[in-house]
């Protein structure tokens, strides 16, 4: 494993470029690894060794070492961003409920969504192929959000680096949760894309049930989406809906196992189920909602400069009060890949 001094020796040019980027941090300009990357220009072996060594240290350890080594403050920038990424991940469901994109040029992004049934293989006629797909358009228009790392300046001065790390992780978790709330709201509204949103009222005395009988239950929602050509693999429900009716009405003998995706709680009959912690985020008109959908066709999220760090030209002195930001928007793709169950 490389020592801290070995990391510094192998990344002299990369750290110089990061320092140049940090010198331009002011106003709306922040720092992001897209601007200058610790690993850009390193060969494969050095990249693996430097990353493994840096990953083995906590942010607190890098802050402590970086405060006494000339030029090491730029390693703090890289380690802070890595820490934010890992801390946000358990709270960020967007990559697990749909597509996430981030590499397009410019601000807004137009998405062409093929009308279901218009895009399919056709026979060659006279050696030619004519495919006349129809499209509906949706626009990803990212909105900016941010949150400060609220560790006080006195914490930095007293070198309480573990407390600083904790505050950074809390900021990242809050961003992951906000990003998820935004995507859930878009999934519920289903305002974009092709098709018609499925769903209906639970009709079971204020309870959502797995088997809805003559009302809309999980099984009914699954069938609705299937009728429209989409195989549901995801359920998002609330704590109350889960406890009041869903779990107790799962038919005996149904296979329940660990989820296939880490932010989900169970896999039931081949469908990953997530109990989102807040009833409020799955409520409309005072009524609880449960979403059943095909994550391969339901929603797309666009992001710009995920976990950018602003007010951060001096990575050690400025870490307390630095602002972590992101820009995000989501659109639904096929509304009929989504079924919304409403408790009545």
C-alpha cells in the first residue's frame, strides 16, 4: 500500500491542475472532479495504487495528514468528493429506479421517446428497410440545489477532523434523500412520455393489499402494466401502507428474499420492494400512494455536476461552510409502465 508521501509523489502534475481549478472557485463556480481529476494522466497501475491508498484512509485522516504536508490540500478536495459520493449512495435511489445520465452538453436536454408499438423490427422489402417510428418529446431541465457543510470554523481550528467528516457525510445523505424525493414526485405525477398512467383506488378501507380482489392491489397493478407490455420489477410504498395491509396480505408460499438492488428492502415474488421512510412523500390529497413500475422503462433522471463543492478554494480552511450542490430533473418515459395505487 502506498504511503501518503508516495501518493503526493505520484500525483504532482494532477495536484497542480486541481490547485489551478480551486483558484477559480468563486461565486457560482465550484470545484468538481470533471474540472481536474487526481487520476487523469496516471497509468493504470499508478491509478489503482493511488486510489486504493486513498480509499483506505478516512476523510479525517486525509485532513490530518494534509494539514502538515505541503501541497496536500488538493488531496483533501478529492477525498471530500469521494466521501460525499459514498455517503450519498445509500439515500440516493435514482440509479436503482431508472436511468441516470449526466454527460450531455448545455443546459436542458430533449429526450425523444418512441411511441410504444411504432419502433419494432420490420421485414426488408426489396433489400430496403423502412422504419417510421413516432416520438413524443420530454425535456430534462435540471434545477440547482445546495446544502452547506455546517461544521463550525472552530472545529477546523481545533483540528476536530472526525466531526468535520461526520458533517460532510450528513450533507451528502441529505442531498441523496432530496434527489430521491424529487424523482419520486416525478414518478407519481407521470407527466411526461408515452402512454397512460395505470392505477386505481385500493378500496380496502384505507389499506393497500398485495391481493386486491375486486380492488386495485399490488397484483392488479402488476397486471395493468403487463397488459401494456411492461414487466414490473419495482414497488415503492410507505411505512403505513406496508404495515397496514401489504405485508399481511402476501399470499402464503410467496417467495420473499433479499432485494436485488441495495436501496430496496425485500424481493417478493421477483419484485423488489422499497419502504420509503416518509409517508408524506407518497401522499396526494391526504391519501397514501404505492407505486408499482418497470424501472427499465418508467423514469429517466438527468444530473449536472453531482456533488459539486462551492466556497472551497482552500480545501482545509474552507471545508467548514463549503456548499455541496447538484442540478437535477427527471422525466417519465412510458406512463403505462407505472401503476399508482391510491388508498381510499
